[in-house]
């Protein structure tokens, strides 16, 4: 079992599969309707272990994953959900050593995923227009993936007005991404990828029309990610009665030289 320590975050799962994210502290105590567990007992149980409450209810203990962390954040802004984040990283072909530009930090969910994929090799520059979002997201990012933050810089500014540098990849979560296209002539390398997260189809239409009009983007694709859970329990094998439906559209394109 993996050692867990004070200062770590863990997920506690009860017998009804309800999940609770807890940051471990000396003299700390987790309490629920099923009783309490001292944080010291959680540390002794370890990753993958179990701990009992004073009422003899068991909780399974796991170290916190990326999905656990971002889905349990007390947030002021909407996040890009993990089902979409994973596909954006694949579509943008993120790997160590790239120089990546991001805008629209929200609560830092995409930044965390990018930093882990870059693995302290390359650079991630994030533009954010709101100072409160920048400050709060930096705390979340430092808390969850502090080992990877040395390559990250958050800049306060409006990306619609331009940005410094030239990048291999651009990922955007902003309301009007078409305003960024004019700045990619010198800001995105030829062959580089731009991947954008867009809530509505009308925004998609305007953005794609702009990409086509400038004449230096090709290999365009637009899609959404739908996740349908299944129940597999004994003889009950069927789709769940609910699904993770539309959250946003993702548009991917590649920069070309102007012909």
C-alpha cells in the first residue's frame, strides 16, 4: 500500500459508494452520519485500506486522483469536465517539451492536466482576464500538482488583444475564440494545433467560419463527448438511467502556411 501523510488529500468511499474528499491534518477528524474517523487512523490504514468509524462503519481509503480533485473543488467558475479534458489533451497531442498557450483558466482544471502531461518539460503560459480567477486557480494548481508548476506562468490580460511568444499548441476556453485567430499568424507554429472548448453551436459556427476565412487552418473537426455509464451487478447488466450528456463542443484545427 502507498503511504499517505498529513497534508495529503484522500477520498473516503462509504458502503453506498458516496465519495468524500478530505485533506489530512494532525488531530483532524472526518465526521459523517455514520460516525467519525480520526485522520491518524486514515493514515495508518493507507492507500487502498479501510478504516472504521466509532459506529463501526467502514470507509475505503484512496489517494486523490485528478478527477476526484477537480470534481470536488468548491468553485466559483465552471470547469472543463474530465471527459472533455482527456479528449482535448489527445486532440492537441500534448507531450513533454511543448510550448503551450492556454486562456480561460477558470478553476485551473485544464491547467493541471496540461502540467501533468508536460511533466516539467516545455512551458505553459495561461492568460486570464479576471484576477480573482487567476489567484484562486493558482492555489488549486499549487495544491494538487506543485511538483509540475515550475514551467507554468499565469498572465493577467485579455488574450483577444494579443499575446507574447510563439507556441506549438493553443487551448482556449473563452466566450469568443474567433478574436484570438488573428494573433495566431505569428503566435502558432505551422503544423501547430489549436483546440477550443465552446458551449453553444452558434459560437462554434462563428469560430469555424473565422478559421476557414483566414486561409491558414486545415484538418478541422468539431465534436462533443458523451459518456454513458453501465450498471454491471450480478444479472443486472444494462445502461444506467442517466448519462453525462452535452457539456460543450470541442473544435480542433491545424495551422498551415498561407497558400
